[in-house]
C-alpha cells in the first residue's frame, strides 16, 4: 500500500536548498577514495596537504598581513610591504594574463592540479617555463596606506578547491 500523504512543499523546499557544487565536490572525493582503493597512493586533498605550500607564508598572520578566505574559496592576503611570491610546488607555467583581479600566473602541477597567483606587480617567469617549489615567480608591491590584495587559488580539474583549512595554519 502506498502512503499518499507526502508533504511535497517541504520536500521541494529542501531540494531548493541543496548546493549542487557541494554534491559535485563530495562526489569527486568519493571517486578519489574509490580510485585510491584500487590503485593505491593518496587522494588529491592528501597530496595538496602534504606536498604544497603557501606562496608567501605558512601562517594565518604574516606581520601585519592576515590570510582570509573569500566566498569562492580563493585565499586572499592584504599586503602592506613588498613580497616575493613563490610557486607552491613544482610545475610548468601554463598561462600569464590579466583579469579583474589583476596580473596573474597559472601553473600546471600535473594530475589535474593547478595554482593561480593574482594581482602581481611583477612577473618573473614565462609561459612554458618549468618552476620548482618555492621558486620566486613574481612580486607584489605592498603599501602601508592602501594595501594591495594578493589572491591565491588551488584548482583541481579546473575547479577552485577549499584549501584554507589545511594550507593555512
């Protein structure tokens, strides 16, 4: 016997509150764990957590500067003094361009992992160039009166990852 007294309005409201991005991210993590179960190794999260570093400091607070996480998972840092920006891991420079967040570098680290460094004052690398972890790739000129904002992202398969919790200590 089928119960026909469903509260469709509450089910519809619950369905509207589901974030498709969260479902996609959870699905990717499940697929990663299944893959690792078959072939061994580490998940992308584990690899980023253990092998990657922040491009300027591994602390939430750096002098007067403080890391912050924006809504779209991009890490941002107010810069009050000149800072050299370093590659977070070995890779190859895939793209150098300018967009609404300023001059940026995109580095391909393999396995679908990329890093993006925004709002750079100077860029010291070229497209196609290989870079090593902690190699200086650019500079941002800070200002004590009007600080600049440096933005940093890690992408997996083109999607920005939430790395704040394990990259910023």
